C-alpha cells in the first residue's frame, strides 16, 4: 500500500470546501481563531517552539505522539486527510511507512511552521489543526483528545483555549 496519495482536483476542491464551510475557516495572519471546530477541543500554544528552539527532539516527539494518536483512532487500512493550505494535499495512512523529504519532514508537517497543516479523519469526526500565525495546534474530537492526553507531547503544555 502506498502512503501520501495525492488528492485529485475534485477531491481537493470538495475537501477544502468542507473545511471552509464546517470550520468557518477564514485564513488570517492576525485574526484568531481562524477556524471553529466542534467541541470537545483544546488549542495548545506552541509559540515557544518557533524559531529559536534548539531542542529538535521535541519536534520528533510531536511526530511520534501524533502518530500514536492517529493510529489509535484508525484502522490499519484507513487513510485520513493531510492538508496543507494552498498546496498539495494527500490521503495519509498513519500505519504505513512515513516517507520524509530532504529536510527529514513529512510531506505535510505535523508542526505548522510555514502554513496551515491539518490532519482530519475522513468523516471529520476528529482532527489535528496547525495554525502557523497563531502558533497553535488544535486537537478536536473526543477520541483524538483522549489519545493525545494518554501520550501528551511536550509541546502541549500551555492551553490557549478549549471547548
């Protein structure tokens, strides 16, 4: 089985339309929050990890713990949405080998260091939404929140908002 399967043009349009509609997504570099997710959710402030952070292990830990949470909430053959705003988007299976790029990053980074990066269950039951300008990560959905709390990443120490 292949990982990081590119969206077709139709899938890309359909998924982003749903994101804009369901989350009332309004991309902004200064107006926050840029999206509204269903309860329960927690938005974590990860601003301390932008720029001058020298401890690269926290980024690797975030990847590892996100994978644990995604795997706990998907079947082995199940794909989720991996979205990078205004860029290529993919079907992503957290159970398969994770191919990385020349910078040793996922095709859609788990840490939102350049653009919005979203990992969403295909039926929008749960998701992991990275906001690069608010410098935050929002986790929503009871199941994914529970999995994240069991294996809390170091970055998820400061709560920005919850509902």
